[in-house]
C-alpha cells in the first residue's frame, strides 16, 4: 500500500482528527493537496504566522484568524466540511479552551467529510482527543525508491557539471543499506552531500553517511555512536569469547539465509570484576564483526515526566533498528533496571519494554550488556533464551597480562627495547587491565618529568607500590567468582 492510498482511507473514514508526526511537512502537504483534488474536498492550512489559507484554490491567507482560538472558532462557526491542516499546533494543546474547541469541531465533523489534521514533529494529544484521533505515518522509502533518488541526484549533478557520477554496484548497494530507515527528505540530502564534492560515490562516503544518519536519528543524544570499530578488535586475552563471536558472525550478518531451525544471535551479558575489560570486550564485538557500535546509557534515559523515560527507551531501540546491522552496548545494565528499584515503577516498565523488544526484534541488532552486580539484575532478564550466553570476565591470566602490556606499549608508541614483558606479567599478578594501564601511565609521567628512558625496573617499582582491587576487594571478588563458576562461560 502507498501513502496516497492510506491517507485517502483515513480521509474517507469516520475518525474526525488525523495526527501526523513527521519532519516532512512539505511532503505531507503535497499528499493532502493531491488527496483533496481527487476527492473534491476543500483544503485549508493554518499556521500561527499566516493564519488560515485555502490551498486547493489560490486564495490569500486570512491573517485575522492567526491566533489559535480565533482559528478554531472560525472553523467551528463556518460549518464548512473540509480538511483543516493545523501545522505545529502541539504547543497549544495544553490550553483547555483549545482542547474543548477541537473536541466540538471533531464532534461536528464525525461521520462527515470534515477533518482536522494535526501535523508536527511531535504530538502529545490529551486523552479526551485520543479516541477521536487516527494516526498517520509517512512511509519510509524502499530500496528501489532510494536507488531512484540516487539516480535522480546523479542526473542533476551530471547536467550541471557535464560529467557522469562515478560509483560501483557494491558501494551503491551499501549506500542504499546505510540510508534505510531515513525519510525521503533526509535521504535526498545525504545523497546530495555524498555526490556534490567530487562527483563520485565511494567507500569513503559511507562512514560520513552513517554518522549523519545517526545524528538525524539521535536528536536527544541518548545513544553514543562509533562507526569505525576495527581498532576495537585488538583485545588482550578473551580467547573463548573471540571464538564464540567468529562462529556466529556469518549467522548474524546473513540472518535471512539461515536454516529455519537456526536463529540469528541475539546478544550476550558480560559479567565480571571491575576494570577487567568488560567495556573493551563489548567494543571488541563490533570490532571483530566490523559493524557500528551504539552505546546506551541508562542514566540518559531517565526523565522527570511520566512516560518520557519509556519513550526515550523506545526511541533508542528504534534508532538501533534503523542503524542495523549494529551492536547495541547497554553499559552497567543493573543501574537502569535493577530488581530492587523504588522509582514509582519506572524500572519495571523499562524492563518490560526491553524484554518485549528483545522477544519481537527481527532486525540485526546484537545486544552486549555489561554488569558488575549480578544480584541486582532481575531473573527474567538473565534466564536462558533472553540472551545467548553469559560470559564472565575475570582478572587477566599471565599470557593476557603480557598481551595487555604490549598493546598499551604499541598504543602509546613506547619503545620495547630492553623491556622484559615476561617479568612484568609475573609481577602484575592480580592486576586488572585498567590497573596495568594506570601503572604504565604513571611510569610515563615519571619518565617525562625526569627526561629519562623507560626501563623494566620503573614498571616493577610502580607495580610494587600499587594495591590492586583483587586485594582490596578480595572477598567480594571471590563471591562473584563462586557464583559465576557454574552459571557462566569464561571469556578466556
């Protein structure tokens, strides 16, 4: 079905108010003008700046009815059955007089050809209008329509520059995939930006398109985005996790071609000691699979207004669906939906929304949840079937510590000459990855202050002065290990 068909059905229907949440105001008006022309129904547009204006015939706007109440009283008094499009009326829906006028007009229109059509980027209708309202949502462009948009922009560029736009089929297909989930207007703008600078659509344009897409979808800044994730694949240790991910990479990215008895991988929970690399492991999933990483911070979701927190979560999950294939990293999960929260039910509603989405999601969105306190998580979230596996991230063993030292030396361009990594790994037993990194940073500061080359003994001295978390919180870590021993899989 098309937008034109769906809109015509609503206009011919008996619901007197139509609500359209969209940023594509111009496209919505074009659809309404076409529909009014086909059905011979008068079409009016109202804005607070110009007042009421008839669109199906060329008439000047009536500026004396620019005020919201004046416009509504005029519509009610005229008794003319028509389509009345109220643009950006949402700020005036808090006024009880406006609400009453809208309701009286709606009751006057019910069963007839008259319609009130509210168009805005966001609409929050009062409850006494909701039962009189039908929602209409503009379709997003299909892959074929996106390809036609690209061809149109390419022809426009060619006509202006007397030269053909260069691209290849694989890049074109990836661009179409990256644009999926965006509106016609936004897609057109990103296509134009990709072509206009050099008359070509190349691999270098794709990250810019994805970042621009993310910014368009994430206006509330609930998610953090990382597109170039290849560098995350360089992680010390975690051999079992890497093997697990490599075995499932093809199944995740080619879900449509899976056998009917094999499901697409859903996600994992990473539990472990603080500072031992859960965050890095979460990032490594995106790095190993070479897909974008979205980080969801539950602290950003919470809003003082009733219902807004759940709306923020739904928006974040929708963004992840549109950005798919991607990894959705939910950091410190227990802080957002802990089972003992006393927040007037918000945590329980968040949990319910998340569980429902996890059960119904058909998009290639792989969840990586991290947590420090397993006892704070509700059992219905961590049972088998919600996520594919629970991995335990323990303190790094000897080979992993040696690898971590080498990774940080490479990352900071430190000379490895005369450095005994074997000795450093032995001396740092019981250290987390974060504590090893901090020891390296401390030695670098000391070396910089003394203008002297870094030696193995410098690190050994720093390690000797440090009391790692494994000593300070020995009892808590042992309890966590005991719980995880029979319930989780080690990443190493």
